[in-house]
């Protein structure tokens, strides 16, 4: 008989255990980056500034943890004021 919350599968991965396949792929990817770092750095230097920004953003997904989206709740009927940043080339 089926009981809610109990799968009956005793052969599955234990709760909170790491996925071995993912660990192996991450280790191989890290090794690939480490072994080719000089080439990656040279390629990076050859990019245009806007391409470098895209590279930073795309590559950071593999290094930095992904943050959960957040919700802003209005309090005291105050609204956020926009921030303007002026960059002057001197």
C-alpha cells in the first residue's frame, strides 16, 4: 500500500548525499580550467570590453552560488527613489 511521504524505494540515494556523477563532472571541469588557464586568459584579453563583461557573467555562474530571487515589500508607503550615476570621461 502507498503511504504519502514514503516511496518504498530502499535502493535510492540517502537523503542529503552528494550526486557522484555531478561531483565527477565538476572535478573534470575544474581540471580542464586549471590545465588551460593560460589559454583562457589569452582568449579573454583578446575580447572586446562588452564581450569581456558577458564572459564574466557567463563564467561566474560556474563559480559563484546562484542566489534565490527576493521580493521587495513596500513599508510605510515609501517608494524607492531611483539612483542616477554619472560617469564623466576626463
